């Protein structure tokens, strides 16, 4: 996995409301260090929503289970992966204009290229929820040029 995602970070939080701003700040700083500042706002919002959901899910179990956050990148996209101890799958709520809460997964779906969830394959309790945030297509050429050091669309004969 590290060859596909050479940049990676892991943090574990208590299932407490203070974990959300800590996760956002970590995300902002990390993406700046990785040279992916263009993805900061989108990734921060996704992290905030997924960590908030994980905290609520973990607290619903009645146990003091942590919430785990991984951020991985190949320098053109960021994979956000969050684990919580609750085996109940995430449910995207039906929201209307009058709804005050429940928009988290709607936002995640709107912002990310894709998102999903799965149960751990090793029999561990809980679930993983992930979302992929990519550099917008119009910015991708510039990122690729920086990575390879030249215009990636140029043809050589």
C-alpha cells in the first residue's frame, strides 16, 4: 500500500467532540506539508464529517472506544480513512431544506470523487469509512507538471 500511497499519516482520538478540530488542524497542516494546499478545504470538510460521524457511532456503543484517522496521498489525491467501533453502517439521511442535521454524508458524497465503507477483514469490530478527494481536473495538469518537471501533455517524437 505504501507504494501506491507514499504519503501517509495516522492519528487516534478519544471519541470526544474536541477530536474534530484537532483532526481538521492536523489535516490542514499535513496537506500544506505535502504540497496539496488546493485540497485543504475539501479534505478538511470530509475529515470533519467522517470524524464527527465516527465519534457519534463510537459513543453509541456505550464503550470508550477510540476513533482512528488515516490520511494517505499519492500527491494528486487524498484518501481519508476513518475507523470507529460501531458495526452499524453509515446511513445517508434524507434531508430537506428544513433539516438542521444529517447532511454529513451528503456533503462527503458531493465533495469526494467516491466514498464507501467496509468491515475489517481481520474480524476486528467496527467499520471503516473512506472518501477520496482528488485535485480538480483543471489543476491536475499543473500538479503533474510539478511532479515530472515538465509539461506532461507534450509529445516527444
